[in-house]
C-alpha cells in the first residue's frame, strides 16, 4: 500500500550544509509546503476525514537512534537484525504511538548507499536520518551528509561492491567531481506520493497519483 513501480521523488542538495543543517531544512520544507497546500486547498481537504491537522506536526521533530528503533521493533515481535533496513512492519511499530514525525539517525553503512558519509565517531554508521510519519505511514523522506573526499568515496564504493570497472566507469563523472573542489554538502530525498498519502490519510498510495503504475 506504499510502493509504486514509478513515483515522484523530490531531490535537493545544499552546499556547505552538514546533517544537522539538512535536517532542519527538511523539517521546514515539509511543514511549510504542507501548510501552504492545505491552506490553499482547504475545501478539498474537508473531503478527507483522516487528513492531518497541520498544527500537530509543527517542527522540530525529535530523533531516536537506529539502535533504539531496532530494540523497540524487536521488543514488539519483529525479527529484524541489526544492520538491516527498517521495513514497513518496523516503521509501523515505531510510528503507531507517535503524534509527530520522528527521525531515525545513525543508520548502518550496510543499509545505506555509498555516497553517504560515515560517522567519524562510529565507522559502522552513516551520517543519515530517515523521517518516519505517524500512524503507520512510514518513511516519507531522508537526509544525508555526502562524501566530498575522493578516496573516501572510492573506499565506500568498494565496501558496497561498486568497484568493478563497469561501475567505476558508470560513476566516473561523480568520482571526478571530487578532483575539482567538491564542497561539503548534504542532500534530501522525499517521496511526494508518500507525503500526500500520509497528509490526507489515504490507505493506498495508488490513490495519491492520477495514473498509477503498479505490479
């Protein structure tokens, strides 16, 4: 009920921003965009009985660690092991008693992509956070601090099995950016359809877009 074959994805990057900067940026973008949309479409939103109250989701949003998330999920019957990505079942467990979205931070390297920076205080974790929406709606966006050092990027690609000649050629332009003064930067990725589904309390994500493609 929350996956499509094709989906709308908002991507943004901010130069000279660390993870904390990006987290604050993401909170504000999410809240201000929903607030504006819901004010302009107040009549239409009256048709949705389960739409959120914008006053209930005003930032800032708290963060819990990935370790805390795993412990909570396991305490409620999940079989998830440390190092795995949080799935729909785990996200539902985490969010069922929430009133506001919550960030999960310190996601392991094993569960994240190679461009994301490692945490210098714990090499097993990345400088990333995923935002989980309340009431079982799950992840709606993620933020990450990116690697700007070429050797660190190559090392991370090797860890993720991306060191083959084909992969190095595929990402050659991305690697070469680090040769020409790549600045510290962080990124945001948000699922527009998931945000709409959560904001309006829609059961299935196929009903958030005009022409869904799904298996």
